[in-house]
């Protein structure tokens, strides 16, 4: 409800001693969360509060606590709390500073109980990783045993062989979605992510909106991989230069043919059978970007031909590794069906 969350619970404890009858105790409790709200002002709008209350037998309070936390920076958070447990002389106070850096996690906690000395606890987590593919050492926050990683390079595959060859251009700032993790290639096209669950299938997707050129196309837009534990899996991401397929649809032949708009066309890969649909504009012209290198057949949608009672010959075309299309302009002529 709004910025608040309430989580009720109940538990049952049964204690059995050797020379005494068993004792059963019932507890009921409520944990509440007050989430940050922008309307609380600049100082408090990022504060969240957690509070808890537990009763024994719905009559006697046995536990109460309240904790407030607020980010100090985008990597550091401070928490302050007070708790009371029945049977102790008084409340306990805690102050915790948590830092979540790229290569290490740090937790510093100070606890002071009423009538007792204060104690300080320092916990640091981190791992040193070795990428066998590149021979590079990196740091990662948190434990890394039985975790997996992926690393590789995003590059412009100029010869279209699907492999990175010396001299091919690495592409920076390309966004990759690896499961739930987002990564960007660096200035050389390299990327590296860690902390992926091992033995769990993960999908690697390339975001075409992050490409610098609208003509670039991912050779494989999406891959499904099974990461292995305690290692980086090398996955290179080749991009190719796509061609621009353009032309005109007309009713009739030659220069006297009238441009025909709204005609559905089908561009089919002659090897894989993959199909792409496009539609002619009002003057009969059409074009589509990012057609991967290969052999294609362009035809008028058979449903359109049936509706117009017309026939039209399909056209063959080739897109080279450099993005050149042959023939450069395609003419599709609709003729009356005999």
C-alpha cells in the first residue's frame, strides 16, 4: 500500500528436555518497510525504514527493532538501528557502513549494547579473477567460486567469416544484455562480465540501438549459452555491414508503369530461408536497411497478387561483405493475370 509494506508471520517453538515436560511457545510478529518517497524532501527522500515487533502468545512483547538506511554516495550506504530483546538489560544500537565497489565489498559495523562495551566488525569480500583467453587479471566484488563469466570482443567482421581476425576493427560502446547483466564494450571492443550462475542457460543479446552506424547488423543477434563454473567463457560478437535494398513497384512495364503503393513484399534469404516483410510507399518506392550479406530473393506477397489479380516475377539479389547490393535498384512490375 503506497510506500509501506507489511509482512506478518507466525512461528512455533517446542522445547523438550530429558527430565521435564515439553514446552511449546507460539509467537506472532509483524515486519514493516517504509520505502523512500520523493515528497519527503531532499534529506529524507532516499531513506528507507524497517521496523519489527514480535509477541509471545499475543500477549508479551519479545522483540522490537527499527532500522533506518540512506545512501551516502551511489556506492556507499549508512544504516542506523536500535533493537530490544526480552531478557537483556536494555536496547542495543548499531551503525553500519556498507560500500559496494566494482572490485570489493566492505561492511563496517559498530554495535553497542546497554551496559556493555562497544564492538566493531569489519568484513571485506572480493576475488581475483584470471581470464585465460586474454591473459588478464581482474578483481570482482564478492565470492566467485562456482560462479561464471563471459568475455570477448565486439568487432566489425569485414570478411564475413564470423571470427575475429588481426586488423579487424573493435567497436566501442556496444550494449550487450547477458542474462540480467548489462555490459558495454570498451574502446577496443572488449567486454567482460562476471558473477553469472554456472550451468544455467543464459541469453546473450546485442542491442542494435547502440550501434554507431545504422548499416551495422549483428551476425547473430541472440545466442543461448551454458556457462561453465570458475572460468570465463569467450564469446566474440561479430557485426557485419548490412546492405540497403531499394527499388520500385509499378503496375505495367517500362517508364510508363505507374508506381503502386501499399504493396507487401517479401525478402527471403535463399540459404537460411529467413524472411523479411516490407511495404512500398505511396509512389511505389521501397527500401529496407541492414540486410546481412548473402543471396536473396525479393517477391511480391502472393496474397497481394491474388487480390489484385496480377502476376509479378521475383528478383534475385546479392549483398556482399562490404554491404554492396547487386543489382543496386530493383524493379518489380505487376502485370494483369492472364
